[in-house]
């Protein structure tokens, strides 16, 4: 009788450890799973609310423009110069230049001109290939003379894969 109880307790203990390590939470606000479309919709509404509350407008130049440089995985480059419109951001620039249709994984850098014509302010832009959009925190408003460099990436970095594999184990 004693061995059956010990075996049952060990199985129960093992199941509890597995559930804890996998980050499984059966109760609380995280109990339901959301589809990627629902997550994107929530993210867009948060960005729209933040934009409406800020009241910030992009500085406009009547003859303003920005440049998008596309670099594929083989090193070939092409540039496109687009007119600056009111309220345009990096995500809108990617759509307008049709880069988002050409590349699946990409690394994006935004170079903003400064008062010194030989210097640029480098801004990193995070692109989420799964949702096909720029991270809202890095979706900068474009100014006159901005230079966007889009480099095609062959696939996700090893660090991203390890981070993605480790997050379910950590329970985050």
C-alpha cells in the first residue's frame, strides 16, 4: 500500500513541476489564449489612443522627403525617395516603398540628419516578422531628410530563437 501512495505522490509532484516550468496558468487573466489578429488589433488601438492623447504633429516641410534604401541578402541595393506627408511613420514608409512585400525578415535602421551635415542620429527600429509590423515603440515619425536602411535578413538570429525557446520555460 505504501509504494502505491509514494508512486501516486511522485506522479502528482512531477506533474506539478512540469506545469510550473512550462508556465501554464489555468486561472487568472492569462487563462485564455488570443489569436495574433486580436493581439495586433489591441496593439493598434493602444497606439491610436497614445497618438490621440499626445497631440504631437510631425514637423512638415513643403518640399520634404525621405529616402528608403533596400539591401537584399546578396548585397544589391536600391533607393527610393518619397515625399513627406503629414503623420507618416516608419511602418507607413515601409508600406509606401513596398519593402514589406519584398522581405520577410529585415533589420531596419533610421538615420536622422543633425545640424552637422556629416553626422546622423542612428535609431534602431524593431521589426516583428511574425506580425509583419514595426514595434509601436520604435515606429518613429519621419522628418525631412530621414534615411531608412532596410536590410534583408536570412532568418531569425540565434539569440531570438534561444529567447523564444527559453521564455515558455521561464513562465513569462
